[in-house]
């Protein structure tokens, strides 16, 4: 293939999965706000229900607007197929659902978004799924925790809340050796900064709520399958995909659908039974966001680096954890895995600990104090008193969210304005703390 046959990521972000509407010529992808679709006749209905014919029958399983989003994100990641979901957390459950049975285990990085630590550490137990959390700085920790019951390794390549980069190439090798799929949460990096399939990951999940939709206006998630994992190699480990499905007349997904088996299972069993489908309107909003993903990520990363450098030299700041800084222990990994930038979310420590941290988030003016990341607007939060509140102090520190930690998600405003706002908030916090 000549170079021009392979579209660039900017082109994929604007066009993949979509074309002008054949009936109306509408250039923007229409919002197919419908629950179901009229069958041509009873034979067509039967073949749709039997999975003998692809098509739309009910929007809990598939919807044309949502399908455009699925094709677009699959193309951005270089994957085979995708399953859009109601939220990022739904994506994590949907990603694991085809792999797990009661008694099965996940080996997960302990550097995860706080909500994921809760979901995996507590709620998964109710399904009989056990999660073993390990320090991702030493990839061999994953290998050491794998047992015969392990069915997935789960990492955030660029971890939320901040500044930690995982050697996904090394972890992928460990996963391959153990014949266990590697699932990467690529929310913080986005496919613009990192494409985990190129390093050997098998499955990718996103909270599309964040940088993909990009403006904090809708909740959503997506699972992307590389189509590369060999379900036949240890077929007994993957009964959902290799054994006959009684409700589909004994069809075996891996045999019938090949490299689309995991994606189709995700729709016709996962979404069918768990019900966590993405709404067409949310998919449409996310598609609008993805069109400008590459432009936004360039600005997000440039601004984040400028703000991180400013904070690093600030007298009221103890430390800054941003993989784009030369002082970061993750700088070399970031250069390898995130060459276009180290993302826009990072943490710093204020002098004075918990109380001063709370005062800083209360003193900002342009930056919004809220629980989200990946917005065009700059965001700030003190994790220990908010999103990581349900964790013990030990867990908070282990997850990079101790009492002095402030998390920033740098937006696309003028960098000097973000810097001026942080500077005044740091001074205001220090002054009011000193006055007590
Ligand atoms: C927000 C987030 C999630 C959860 O996504 P929701 O859309 O809020 O359900 C998962 N992983 C990461 C890294 C996140 O930032």
C-alpha cells in the first residue's frame, strides 16, 4: 500500500464510519432517535434474530448513529470492532463480560481512576470476580500475580489521576505469554497520543465522557477489540466465545464470527443482557467532539506542559507529577509511548497539605472545581476530599491521591490565563491558611 492509501489520524477522526445520508444527503451523521426498525418480512426478522444477517432490530443492541461512533473509534485505535456503552464504567464491565465466569480473576494496575478501583475492588466481588491490584512500575508484578483463573490484565497506560505511564509493551508480552488478554483503558491518552494495539494490547476501553467527546456534555464509553486474540488456543478458558450458545441455536461465536466474535458477543449478549447501551444523541455529541480531537489534544498537551513547568518553579508547590517534565521518572516511558505529548491531566502537591489543598480548589476563578477530566475548560479537584474519598488514606496514597494532591485537567484556554488563575489561587490559599 502506498502511503496515501492509509488515511492519517486527522482524516480518520473526521470521516471514519460516516458518509452522507443516502436518502437525504445530510452531511452530518443523522441522530437515529428510534427504539426499533421495521422488518421487511417475517423471514428477515427471523434471520436478524438468528444472527444470520447483520442489521438493526432494536437499539439496545445496535443503532445506526451509535454504529458510526463504533466504527470511528475502532478505526482510530486500529481495531476490528467496537461496542459503545452508556458510560466508561459500563465499558469496563462489557469488556470483561465475555471473558469472565464466577471464580475468575483480573490482575489490575493499582494506578487506576478511583471509580475503577471501587468498581473492581468491591462490586466485581458480587459477580464472583476477584481483582488483584499490583504496582505497575514493575511489569513483572503482573506476571507474578497470574494464576490459572486469570482471565484479563487491566491497566491505564497513562493513569488517572496523574503522571504515571505504564510500560504497556512489557505488560503485553507478559499477557501474551500467559494467554490472557491485555485490556488498556486509553481514556487519558486517547488514540491521538497512544494506540495500545500497536504495543500488543488486545482490548481497549474508553470513557468517551472525557477527551473523545471533549466538552463535558455527555456520559459514554466504548470497548474496542483488536480482533487479534486467539480464542481457540485455550478454548476451555473462554466458554462464552467457544461453547455453543443455547439462545442462538447452539452457535459458537468464535467459530461463526472469527475476528468479530468478541465484538458481536458484546452486542448480542453483552448489551442485550446488561442493557448498558449508549444513547444515539450521546453518540452524536461524541462524534462532533472526535472531529476536533487531534486539534484539541495538541493544545491540551502544550498548555499542560506550560502549566506544569510553571508549577514546578512555584514556591508554594512541593512537587509536580507530569510525564512531560524532564524531572518525571516516567519521562522515558512517555517519550516512547506518548511521543506527541503526555496528556493534559496531572497532579501536584501543595505545601501545607490537605487544608491548603482544599483552599486552592476553592480559590480558582477561571478553572472549574468539579469531578471530571478531558473538557475544553480547565478543571481542578482535590481528590482526597472528593473522588477518592471512599478510599482509605493508604489506598489514596497508593493511587497517587494523597492529602496534599491536587489534580488538574488542563483545557484549551490561553495558557497565561490558566497560569495566572493558579498563581492567584495558590497565594490566596497560603495567605488564608497563614491567617488562622
Ligand atoms: C472517568 C473515567 C472512567 C469512568 O468513565 P465514566 O464515563 O465516568 O463511567 C474510567 N477510566 C478513566 C481513566 C476515567 O477517567
